[in-house]
């Protein structure tokens, strides 16, 4: 029983990283912070159903402002639409 709980929580964390990557790729204004299992998104959007991208770094911070102003600690995203 414990094993299924771990896999469900890891799927949830993966979907959170995918939502962060999608929001960054789509240039949706917001503040995105990820550090290990901690995920904070102020703004952004959920990823589309077939979106293949995710964030591949252990930690990072990204600030996207209106007018395509992007400040980020990482550009290490694979399968992104950019």
C-alpha cells in the first residue's frame, strides 16, 4: 500500500513540474519556484493534456513578466515548444 502512495505523490510532483514548464514555455506571467519536492507557482496555468515538456533541474526560479520579460535560473527544459 505504501508503494502506491509514493507513486501517486511522484506523479503529482511531476505534473506540477510539467505545469511550471508549460507556463514558462507559453510565457504566462508568474513566479515559479521549484526545489526538490517543493513547488510554488504564483500565476501560470495547468499543462495541456498532450504537453510533453518538463523541468529537468533539481531547483530553479523563474519570473515571467508581461511583455515577454523573462528572468530564470535555468533554461534546462527538454521537449519544450520554444
